[in-house]
């Protein structure tokens, strides 16, 4: 069952991973941005959803022939069929894109089932087809070989590592043009609130800088006059 509040999801869709990284850093969380992962294509809407995880280990040839896909209980296939609506599938591919984490058929199935996105620290095959789907997708780089050549699906919805970040099932996954960040589930509401506030001030700052104002005393706000101007700006903008 989802614990992500609809209002929190909406707030997170309006802030950047950069702003979230700063809000998390203020709480001592330095390593929440998934490394070496990028979107297959840029999208206007930010990806937000709770993590549903899949873990791969190195494949062992005697246990991972192509015939394993005939098993209806195969963990990769089961993960695709179990991923809840609105969740983001996050795959631990051991930061190894030499073999694909998944391909367009599985990602299409996730999309049709209502998943909010998919993230792997490995690669996708059929990357052009996946990029064309209405499905936020993040990987390291394209990769044609089947996952079976290097990866063995072993666990569903357990704590994993993805791009050097610890991901627990239910953590909130946010993805934009810069990449993907993980927000611990227990902090999601307060981080979303703070990020919305930070974004409002950053928008104010951007407008002032574009108008020629110095960043000194403005960013960060160490000049009370700038804080007063910000409050006036907020009222005018309805922010």
C-alpha cells in the first residue's frame, strides 16, 4: 500500500533534484543522487513515485540459461507484474551496463500497468523504443545483450544499491533532466515542503539576477532588504 501522500507527490513534481539534494544535505544526507544515470529523453514532467526494487547478482552460467524465462516465477518477470501503480521500478544492475537490465517489451508492460517510471544503474536494450514510450526511463547507456549474459535476477522489493545509493522499498524516487535522487520515505513530506519554499526563493533570485542584481546578500539571503522584497514578490506572484 502506498504511503506517499498525493499532495507530497504534487509538490515533488514541482521541484528539482538539485533543490532536493540541498534539502537532504541540510539533514546530513550527502549521498542520495544516483550516479552515472541519465534520462533516455528529456521530459517536461518530473518523475515521482515510491521505489519498487529488483536486484541482480552476477550470472552463473549453469543457473542462468535462456530457458529460465519459461519459468512464470522468474524474478524479473514477477517484478514487472508486481510493481504497483504509481511506483518507480529501481534496478540494481551492479553498475554494469554491458548487458541490458530490461528491454522495450518489459518497460511497455510497466507503462501499461501504470508504473511511474524505471531506473537502472545498468543499461537498457531497445533504448530508442523505450525513449519513445510515455514512460520516464533512466539508465547508464544502451546495451543490446540480454541481462542473462551477465545478470541473474534474484530478489524483488528488498533494499538494494543503485548507482552507489542505498534504496529501500517505499523510498521516494524523483527524476528530472539532471538525473534521479532518492528521498527517504520518512522525510518525504518535510523535504517536499522545504523544497517548495526553496524553489520559490530561487525563482525570485533568478528574476533579480536577470535584472542585474548582485548575488551578494541575495543568494544566500543575508540582507534583510532582500527578504522583505521576497515577501512582497511572493504576494504579487501568489507563491
